[in-house]
C-alpha cells in the first residue's frame, strides 16, 4: 500500500505543475481581450465615396482674389487642388508635340509628278549627257537635277507623323500645365504683361458670361452693340491694358516661304478665357487678337501651354473654376 501511495503522489505532482502555467496565461488573455476592441474600432469606420469627395472639396490650396467687372476685389476663394501639381516642363512639351503630330496630315508628291510627258534617252554618240529628253524637243526632263524634273528624295505620303504618349504622362502634363498658370515668373517669361498685385490665375465673377446679353438689352440696335469695346474696358480695369496692346502690336509678317501658303501673319498668344458657357463670351472676345475661349471640359495641354511653353495668362469665371475643381 505504501508503494501505491507513493506512485499517486508522483503522478499528482506533474498535474499541479501543469496547472500553474494556465493560471499565469489567464492575465495575458485578459489583456488581449481588452486590447481587441481598440484595434477593431479603427477598421469599422469605413469612408464612403461621398465622404471622400467632401473631404477632397474641403482640402484646398491658397486663396486667390475674385474680381468684379469693374476691377475691384469682391472676395477671396480657395484654389482647387488640381492646381497644386508638380511642374514638369518635359512632359508639357512632350504632350504638345504629341497633339501636334497626331493632328498633322501626311503629304507627298503624286506618283507621276515630274513625269507627265513623253521622254526618251538619245543614247551614246551625240556628245550629250545620257538623260531623258522630251521626244518633241531637246529639253532634259524627269531626272531630279533637271528643271521641272521629279524631286530626288520627296516626302513620303505613307509616313506616320503621330506620336504616342502614355495616359498617365498626359494626365501629369495636364496637371503640370494647370500648376504653371499660378506662377507669375512663368507667366512673365511668356511675355504676358501683368501687375504685381494680381493673384494668378485671374478669377472673375460669373456676370462676365452674361455680358453679351446685358449689352444687347441696353442697346437693342445692332449698330450700338459694341461687344469688343466693352470687353476691352473690363480687361483694362483688371490691369490688362498692356497685355492687349502687346497682342495687337505683336502681329508681324511670317519670315520665309510660309507666308505664301495661307499663313502670312504671326501673332502672339494672349489671354485664355475658361468659362462654363462658351458662346456668349466668344461673341465678346472674338475680335481681340491672340485670345482663346474654352470650357473646363475642352481644356488641353496645348491650350494651357501653346508651343510647349508653360505659363499662359488665364482668366477663369467662378463657375468654371468650381467645375474644374470638382
């Protein structure tokens, strides 16, 4: 019997030792249980698309002035985040070249250019060069060195002038071109005449879009409807009188043979108007040289940076700026 009691004691000892770690592990599980609600609370708050859009609208850039038609500051508004992109002049120039190349028409001579006549070679023994000559005369024809002959290396009509650009690069170029509108140094580098107290881009009240309707209402007779004169007066009140004069005086004859092909004059690019409705504003500014009008949906890198040079002087209406930010 003594031996049996000894065996029972020896068997019970390991059970007690195994039970002790279980009592020590209990506080750890309790600590984990208290920590779980803290970790699970964060993922439960999911951000919906509407909340994300409202947060994006609330986050804004620097404030800029909103000008009236008389040139005074009405209030200030926040610049959308789309104007806060990185400046990448290389992507801007690449996007402009791609747009110009895709718009370019292939050209070249006809298959029978310079060979629309009967010609033959006289052969040897006459003391003349062995070139093609007209059958009814002695004039040399068809060969490239001869007058009226075909070109030696003409442009190929089958050549593809288009240039590819990646979608992401095109988007970055667009954001970079918009960001360049806010830099006064880049705007002055293009030759635009602006004052030091201007906030770029210029933002004008929405009444500017209905200017043509107001002119027609005040002057029912067509002879008294001076749309361009009223628009120049508004731009002069904004401090852009020198800019308009620059675009007028910058007109000059194109050098070279290009002036004989339907593009005799060159003029610098001037103000870009970005409005929500294009027709009424285009009626007022169409006679001002170098001016372009576009809606936010029609904006392109070539409009924002003509020739690949960023920093064009732009005027936005409040509604157009809001639509561009959204």
